[in-house]
C-alpha cells in the first residue's frame, strides 16, 4: 500500500532517530512518488568489506517494515 508524503517523512525521521540510517530523505522525487532514500549506518556490503552501498531507495512501506519494529 502506498504511503503519503507525510507518512514517508515520519518514517524517515523515525529511522534516523532509531540510529539505523545516518541520512533518510523522504520524497526525493516529489510528494507523489512513494520513495525514501536511505544511507544505512552500516553501509558496507556484508559479504565484501570493500564494496559500499551509497544509497538505498525503498517505498515507504518497505522502509517501515525493514527498519522499524
């Protein structure tokens, strides 16, 4: 289910408050696109210590279910 722009902003703030991401940008392509950009706190690829994940793009629901209890 798509989230509203206000819900995505709240999800992004809660993810940053929980310490699971150092930066979250809600609505990076405008309020009508269900997307949140995240830079996880542990941004190295687990299987390879030299590869770095710069940004992860998720829908509001995916970000909420992945990062928040």
